[in-house]
């Protein structure tokens, strides 16, 4: 069983960078997830039911957001133009990342990601800047959402399993997460450049964010078919992650739970491809000290931004903006490693 799961994990890590799998990533992950639960012999009706039901809310949120953006494309664009023209460009980008990162703990990571892609899709950014902004914002959202139990499944599970109060994670991780979110906003302000101005676009007189403007109001709008297909792909994606998390849970319980928390911090980098909520559910225990819980959770939430499958915001943004696994990993993985090292140094002085 263990050998089979290791093979599956390696396939999930590396095959998404091939063109064949990249074009069919959702199907590939679904197959790998199904294989993992079969290899672990944990396929049950309750698991299947959960895998069918769990993605519904996320899928509906993505579908509704896609429809709203199609219907209200023009006023949304004008609103972004107004805000971006009112403040300096770099401040606009920084505030976009920081605010979405912090409010994701209240509006949920899903809604924050949907807002992110709605804004980015009308910004006149070059491809490199667009990908970098998505990644930095997804890191901020993934981290900020953990501060309350309603932000994302990981925080819900942790607070529930520890029987703690609503503000437990805010008190435990706020001093680490909030500065991290701000740093991602500052990095975005420094690294993202506006697109070169053209006659066909709207830009601010003071060098603000440039927003795409089409002569035909219908130009650039997604068709209803495209919106539905993308929502269905999100559904399959989340279902696949549910299966992967369940399939690897026996492996986690057998080999990871007794390790030193500092070792677990680095091993938790597997949350870049596995559901971090499942990992949190398996690892976190009321018997643990707060510094230990802190180390485990920081490892999970930071590494969750390294690859597309690592977190729901990554999946939503990459799917909407057609970012490939390789494009995402080229920038996200080294950024994640740097932040993992920085947080590890901080943890060494707090454990």
C-alpha cells in the first residue's frame, strides 16, 4: 500500500508539468485520487458522498461569480478604472493583495479568489505580471483565510477539533500571518508592472493601472458554455483533492504523526498537492502545545501556495486565467521556499 501511495504522490507532483496531463489536469487528478483511495482501501459510500457534496458550494460560487461578471462587465471595469485612477498604481496593487488577504478570513478564501480573478481579468497586465500577481495574491488569501473558522476548511477543522473559540487562530497565528500578507502586498507592488499603454485601452493619467477596453461591449466576455465548463472543472478538481486527501490519510497516520514538529513543518510541504484540511485533521491534536500547533499550521498554509492543487484560490485563479502548472510553479515554488525558510527561522525562536 505504502509503495503504491508513494508512486501516486510522485506522479501527482511531476506529471502535471507535461503537456498531455496539463491539458487534462482535472481528469488526471481525479484518476490519481480514485487510485489512492483504492490502494488505501478506504473507498466507502460516505467518502463518495462527501466527494460529491463537498465541491458544490465552491462550484456554485465560481459559477455565480462568472455569470455576474459577464452580466456586469462594463460597470465592473469602470469601477476598477475609477479606483485605480484615484490612487498610485503600486499602492493599488499592494492594497488589492493585502485587503483580499485579510478579508478572506471573513468572506472566505473562495469569494476572495473569485473577486481577485474578476479584477485581474480586466487589468491590462502582461502575462508575466498577471501570473505573479495571481500567485502573490493567492498566497495572501491562503494565509489570511486561516485566521477565522469561516475562512477556509483547514481553520474550520482545527478550531472544531481543538474545541476552541472563534478567535483562537487569530490569536495564535495573527502575529505571523498578518505581516506575511502585508509582505506579499509589498512584493506585488514592487514586482508587478502595468501593461504598455495603447489607444485601445484606458489608463490613468498618473500611471495607474491600465484596464482593457473593447470597442464591442460583447468582446472579451466569456460565453455561458465557457463559464459552465470552468465551473464543472472546479467541481472535478475539488472532488479529486477530497479523494487524494482520504487516500493518503493512512500514510499520514502511520508515518508522520510521531515526528518532531520541526520535521513535520517541512514534510507538510506535501500540502502543495494534497488537501491541507485533511493534513490538519490528521496531525492536529488537543494534546499538542500551542507552539507545536503553530509550527504545523504555518507549514501547511505557506506551502499550500506552491502549486496549483495546494489551495482552492490557486485552483480558481489558475482555471479562470488559464495559468498552466509550469507557469505557476516557476514563480510560486521558489517564493514558497523562501517564505518557508523565513517562517522556519521565526519558529525556531518561538518553539
